[in-house]
C-alpha cells in the first residue's frame, strides 16, 4: 500500500514537472518572439531613418545643384563659359555687335536661322559681314549648328539684335536646320536643350522664361515649334527634366 502511494506521488511530481517544462518552453518561445519583434521594429526604424537620410541628402544635392551660377551683383561678364561652347565673337560694329550692355537676363529666346542647310559658322560670318554691308541689323548671342556645335557670337553681357523688344533682357539662340520644315537635327536639338538648361541654371530662369521668337512678335520663328506647339512644350519639359 505504501509503495502504491509512493508511485502515485512520483507520477504527480512527474506530471507537474512536465507541465512546468511546457510552460517554461512556451514562455521562452514567447520571449524569443517578442525579442525578434523588437529587433525587427528596430531594424525597420533604422532602415527608415537611413532611407530618409538618403532622400534628404539627395534632395539637398539637387537643391545645391540648382542654385544659380550667377549671383545678384555679380557682373554678367564674369560668368564662366563651359568648354563645350566655342567663342567666336563678332567684330564690334553698329549693325551686329553694338556693344550695348545687357544688364539683366530674364529669359531665353529660341530662333531658327531660316536658311536651310547653312552651318553655324556660315551664319556667324553673315552677322560679321553686316559690319561692311550695312544690309540690316541682326545677330545672336549663340548659334547652334547642324552637328550640334555651339558658337557664342558675343559676350553674355552684350545685347544681340535678334529678339526685337526683348533684346534688352534676353539671351538669343539661333538654330540651324536641314530643310524648309525648320525641324532641327537630333544633334542640334540635344545641344539646344543643353545650352538652354545651362542658361536657365545660370540665371535662375523658369520654364515660362524660355520662349520662341514667335512669342515676342508673332513671327513664324522657330517655324517647326510654331507649327508644332506640342513639340515646343516637350522641348521645354526636356530642358527642366532631371537632372537639372
């Protein structure tokens, strides 16, 4: 009888031990799960902070890159011209390079030369010849050729005879074209985007400040962009597309 009682006590102790071990295992399992959840939350928090830091850094870099190259009070003549622009200034003369000071830049005016197949150099030479022929008053700050070459015809701080009433506060760009449609080659287009973007960055211009000669006088210039206003809108979007 005494032996049976002893066996019964052993069975109870064994059962209690098993229940204790089971509860302990469940407790340890829950503790591990809570620890894993805490670590996961901490990881997600750190990852979120890292992503946020990268975003802020990227935004900061973009903001810094968009700061104007030209600062108020800085003489326009001191602006550094990129190496991808060829400076070939016109001779000073009353008909194409009067040397009038351009005191401010409020926009960029895009033109087409209207002489299909002619090169940037040929158009620059025509402007130069006006010093002798006196045929008309005409010039441009920049000319872009059929192969994308860019010629600067006068310093940035001088007025060009190109955009009528807006000569006094804009930079003009004449673009060569292969045929009567006035559509630019891809090389000309790419250089136009590049040059206009640089000018917009330099003088803190907006999309609305990039205009056609047509927008000043109603003249069909640049012809392709007057005939295709959707292409003009796309060009301005390209100028201000990332990276800017």
